[in-house]
C-alpha cells in the first residue's frame, strides 16, 4: 500500500527551504498563513486543504496556523497554531499544540494562534520589509494592515514600521519550481497510484455504464491506496463530451462506439498527479478514431523528446504542434502548407490549448514560463505535464467520420540531467495495450 507519509518525515527538506527563503529575503519578516476553513453549506465545512506555500515550508496540516520567518544575521522561524484543547479534540480530533509542534516540525518557537495579533507588531518593529501574499484573501490583507498600523502607532517611541511590502510568492515560486529529492519521490508515488487507477478504469469500462461509475473506480483506487482526494475534479468524458476541455458533469451513459477521455489524478501528501488517457468504450478503436489517436500519440512522443535541460519551455509545444499540423493536413482537416496552417492558426479549431503546465503542490503549479520576455530554459528537477490533444466537433468542411472524436494523452514528466523521466509511464497508452485492457475486468 502507498499510505501517506507522516509529514514530519520531510523535516530536513523543509528546514532547508526555510533557510533558503530567509537567505533570499536578505532581511525582513515573512508571514504566511495556511488556507482558511470554508463553509460548504450551513454548518458543514468543506474538507480542509492547507495552503500550498505554507505546507511547502512547514508540513503542518492543521487549520488556523501561520508561519513567520525572520531573515537577517540570525534567521528565526516561528509557528503559530491552535492550542491543545481536550474538549475540542473529542469533537474534532487531535491537535498537535504549540509545544509539540515546535519540536516535531523544527521551529525555534511556537505560539498559540490567539497570540498572533499581539506578537506580530512586536516582530515587525524596526524591520525593513514585510513579505506576504497580499491579494489572496481580503480578511488576511486587512489583518496585515492592522499589524503595520499597530507598529506605525509607536513612531513617537522611536519604533519604525517596515517601509515596504514585498510579494513572498515571487521568491517561493522560484523555489517550488525545482523539486528536491523528497518532492520527486512523493510525486512518483502519486503517479503510481494514479496510473493504477487509470488501469482500473480501463479494465472496468464497458458500454452501458455511466461516466460517474467509471469515476467511482478512479476514486476507489485513489482512496484504497492512501490518496484521500483527487488533485482536481476528474474529467470522465464520453463521446461528444470528450470535445469539452473541462467537462466535469460525468453523467452521460457510455455507448458502444464511443471514445472515453479520462483526465484524473490523485493528490498525495499535498502533491498532484495529472494523467489523461483516451480509449474506446467497446475495446476496439474504429479506423478514424485510431488515426486521430495515433496522431496525438506521435505528437506527444515528439514533445517528450524535447523535454531536456537547455531546451526552453516552448520547445515541447512546438514539437507536438508540428506533428499535429502535418497530420491535420494529411487527414483533410486543414488545407495548405504546415507553415501556412500554423501562421493562420487554422489548426486551433482542433487543438486550442498548450501542450503542458508545471506540476507540483498545485496541479497547475507555480513558476513563470518566461523570464525577461523569453521562454525559460528547462532545468533538472522541474516537473511538467505533456498533453497534446485533438478535438473535432461537427462542422462545415470537417469529414463526418471524425465528428465528435476527442483525444488527449497526458503524462507527468520530470526533467533530469540527461533528459527526462516520464513518471506516469506505467499508464497504458499504445493501441495494443489499451485494446488488451479495456473491459478485461
């Protein structure tokens, strides 16, 4: 079983991240809160999911928590969290409490969250800058301004307030973009669970089921293997629904002759996986379906070959697009030379999205795609998806044999010193492997 790791097992990497962040700050105070709890309806809460930046630095998974990092000659890190409360623990479960949290999560100090408003003005006094994620939550922004005003109110005593507010996300995004060994290990484990979930979905698919029944097989495998939640709402799109990029209703009945596009991945220990596979509900591709599928598969192979250190972010997309456009012309979907089709954008009728995105603690993970106006070079430790597709809606000039064929093939890829590692490679995607597996259960 791939049970979730105890978050405290990653203590050393997180201590290193806090140290690197303090060094990047130079001086000043960073204040980062975990996500607020959200009401689903009336007195029912949504399942709590920590803030990704907060988790990256702390590994602490309880709500109502804040991390403070003070940069300078002697960096300090403090955690504010809920106090132990045996009465509340009867209702809501175990709380670590400040005393244990300091030791188990590697903080020099830990305080009750109730002390935050009292202590923050003291910590901000005479500091040159405040680093925060302004703009994420209006209530949090107001609280930050309140602390600054409390420091400014002491001006006649000689205390100075931070002279500027800086966006802490600029520093953390760069750090999060390149994964360390612990992160890559977690992402491989998430990828393995998701790959097996896709295999289960393929094996159980047959005409007559509903999309949500296939979704249930995915979720069953996620939870059975210790990944309690999907990383994003699962797309289980059959027939014409496969031509809707973000279809999530998952209510249609599967008909013989349909293709089924599944875009689904689990979240494990905070890290997302993201896999898409497309396969025939009846277990055999029709000739037009196979033509489109093989074209998308070839475009993905070209894109994956372009994922290597030194190549820039756009090169995998350019490689996939070149293969797709040539195929669109050969199949009669587009007319003209490849250069003309690309320049005119005519291909966008059938391929309207990019070929990938960063992947990590968020399924569309943080990090700039360009630096100083140029596509950024790929580096070892970066993780991304490679997901070309083709979506053919009925329309004038479109051969009827291709109507309502939607195909996307997506894998998770880590850049390595020698090239790349496809961490979702165990998910079947050749025509032979898919046709052997679909409906086999």
